[in-house]
């Protein structure tokens, strides 16, 4: 069967996903965006951009794994013998719209399992809208953390009174600041109270649920 760029195709039944081989992709549809003319003359390699219907049905676990391991989920390269021509089901505009939606949803997933948890916290928020992301973090942490929390200062501006290595008690998360992110209200051993960036505080008890919650926030803040 002769294929050309722009043709709509459907994957034949029984074809397995080539990167992991964990599940069948028969029935997936898309458009041809590249034909490898240097591959086997009897079985050409063809790259397909999935259509919007297929993108909406791709298992979330596949997208997450692809993001973590650096594979592309919007496209796939298959042998020509695994494909058949079909009629298009949508427009290129709809494809781009769904791609952008899924890219936002799984924006942080490349960070690994921390990224998957971060994606759940920030679900529905534009990852580029930093202030909205910070507000989601405050809402999430206020709901999940068990104050007061014993923590240690991991970093400190040279002009601040509080130094790295000092132990503090996190009392609450009163507000956010665009430059420093979520601000924590802390109490020092001497009884004095200050406000300090949460990104520079680490929970002392690594077995505490609070440790992972704040560590996920710190990971996000460091990679935003």
C-alpha cells in the first residue's frame, strides 16, 4: 500500500505499542507526518501524529511513563505493514488543542513520581500561571499538613537573621509572595517568630506524611 504525507491511517488490530510492548494499539488513528525512505524498502517506517480522538483515549499511565522516560506520546513510528488508510476524523486544529491540553496536564510528570503527585495537586491549572499554582499549593498544603511541624532551614539569604541548619517550628502558611513562593510562619527555639520561604525548609521527620507534602512543593518550586 502506498502512503504519502498527510494521509489518515488506522493501526491494524493486533499491533503492539513498540516502546514497551505492554498493550495493543489496534484502532488508533492519526495522520502521517514522516516517511523514512531509508528504511527497509519492503517495509517502510512511518511516523504518525495521533488524532484528537486517539489522544483522548490514550491510557494516562502510558503518557506518564513516556514523560518520565523521555518518549514521545503525541507521535509514534510504526512499520507500513501495520497501517491501513482511513478517512480523517477531525481537523489539525482539534489535534493541537488536545495536545496542548494534555501537555499542560502532564507538564510536571517528567520529574518522575514526584511529578505525578505534583500534577495531581495542580490539576486544571496552567503550569505557566505561577501565582495560580502557588495558590493551589497553599490550599493543598493547608488542608493536608498537620501543624506545628518540626523543620530545618536548608538555605538562607546572607542578609537574613535565620541561618541554614537552624531548627524551627512551622506554625502556618499565612500567604504567598511571587518571588519567594509560599511563606511559612515559623517559631525559633528562642521563642521568636518570623516569616520564611517554605521552599527553604525541610521537615525533620522523613517518615512523616508532612515530609513528602513539603518536599513535593520544594521540588515544584525548584523546577517551575
